[in-house]
C-alpha cells in the first residue's frame, strides 16, 4: 500500500498548498468546521431491518424479550473519498460489513431495549481510510400511571469523522471520537393537557491524528460536554390537534478553557418554539412551529448567534403504499474556525418511501443545508451550503434475506472555493435478519 499512501500524502499536500494560497492563512482554511449532527446520537442505531409489514424479522423469543440479530455485507464506490476539489479528488472502492443485535422487551407494561452494533469499512487502495465503528446503547420506559411514564437512555459509541468535516485537520487517517450520553424524561398526559420534561448529557472526546509530516495533531481542544434540558406544555384544543410551547436550554463546556488558537469556545444557549401538533385522519401527521434561537459565547471577541425560526416535521401518507416526509429546522453548531464563534445551520429535507411491490421498497431523498457562520472579523468565511440527493431500493427475498442498492450525490458550495467539493457514491449490499 506504499504507493497509495504516497498518493494520499500528495493529495492532502496539494489541498493544503492550495488552501494556503487561496486564503488569508492556512489555519483559517483548514480549521473551519462542518460539525457532525449529534442532536440524537441513537437515531441511527435501529436494528438492520429487512423490510416492512410481511417482511419484518420475527426475532428469537427469550422469556420476556425478543432478540433480533442481523448482518450485512456491501460494496461501496466513492469518487471523492477525501471530500476535496475535483481536480485532486481520489476515488476508491470499499467493502462494508455491518452487524447488530437488538434485544427488545415484550411486556404488557414498561419497556426495556438494548442495542449493540458494529460498522467496519475496508478500502481497496487507501487503507488509511479504513474504519471500525461500534455502538452500545439502552433505552427504556417506566409506566407510572395510565397517562404518565418516565423514560431513560444511555449509550457509548466509537465513530469516525467523515472527511467532509473541516475539523478533520488533514490527518493521514480519519479522526476518531468517542461519544457517551445519558438522558431521562417524564411525560404526563392527563386528558387534554400534556407536560413533557427531558434532560440529556453528552460527552465528546476526539482522538489525536498525525499529519502528512508525521507530526501529531492535537484534537483535545475539541473535547467537550453538553448538558441540555427541555420543557414542553401542550393543550388539545381540538380533536387530534394540540397547541404547544417548548423551551430548551443548553451549555457547551469545553475541557480546555482556551483552544489551540487562544479562543474560549464554551457557550450557553436556548431555543423557544410554539406551534401545533396534528393528525389529520392519519394522512398528514406532524407539527409546525415558530420560535427564536440564541447561543452566547464566553469569548468577548466572538459574536453571539441568534435568529428567528420557522420549522416543521411532517409525514404525509397519500396512499397505504407511499410515505413522504418533510422537515425544516434551524440550530447553532460548534466550530474550530479561528475567526468564527459557531454557525447557524438551517436544514431542509424531503424523503420518500414507496412500496412498489410487496417485497420491493423504493426510497428517495433530497436535502439542502445552509450554514451561516458567526464572524468576529469581516471578509472571512461567512456561508456554505450543502445539497444532497439520494435513491435507494430494497428487495426482500423473505423475512430473513434481502438486497439493497443505493446512490448518493452531495455538493458543497462555500465562500472559500478550496472548501468546495462534489461526490457520487453508490452501494450494493446483501443482508440477513433473524
């Protein structure tokens, strides 16, 4: 693999050189952030399911629980594995192995679930990009009364940061990070009134990497914790319609008071929304809301991030075979760019799932993300946007075995040209459930 490593070094070295020429400073070019979404770290931890309805796995009965083991093997082709400009982009093919086992309770009251999963990637040419991700997590519900229940969750994961993250800092291997979290909540719904309270705590620990010169690159200044609390009141003013008001507060606390550039990145923020939940005869279900979001930073040189917002999360089921999802939301995120406090990310997406045949599911999605950076100096990076498009199909041979085919396109446009890229990615996989 010596030639591949030399090609990797040449690609990264070229990108760093172009960055240093095209920007005010190399640091400003390569230390900007496109933060991985961590608002719901367990969202991708469901068992690998074969399909819907008649093709759901039956599971293995074990007392008051059901076990759902699953395994999947796939081949992925990517024409820009380093997420860099087209002229110096490198392509490769990777073998992907996934395995998981979930354990779900089958009780009349209460609920307890466990999940353990692993995701392994092995590249044909650039073995430096190989990864070994895994997750262990649990969640549960305790039914206090008929209309009241308490919830809890906890988990730990080792993941790798995608090369699209500008915090990647051009390590010769992807940046690995550990994320641990714990949360609890209480939901009280007597009659037409609903009160929901949740608290969550996350801890992020990034591992150091080595650059193309063999020098260790420090990532400790990215390590942080994030406690968060949410309170929601709702009132059912009409059948299947509930107006609500919700408040959320957070504190981002970095382990190091100052990062490698001498900035204090810790902050405190809040988000207030009001809107309506509704269920229109099961054809259109979801919520719409308006509100305000603000994040205030400890460093007096940094500008605070604040803005009004409008959003929705809607599921439309025009037929029994088709489901369409619409989502729009806005939230602040962290960055390590020296000239920016953080960025405000507006995300819009549409997803489609259609049962073409009883055992053939088609899917599609489009998305658009606008990241607006809070600058402490004019003329620096102020905006970037990311466009996504995807198509997929899943064919279930029976309850146990299935095959999938997926295609993904992504494009990032930026105020800084050398941070722009395009990629095409395709994957074929076969899997089995029990």
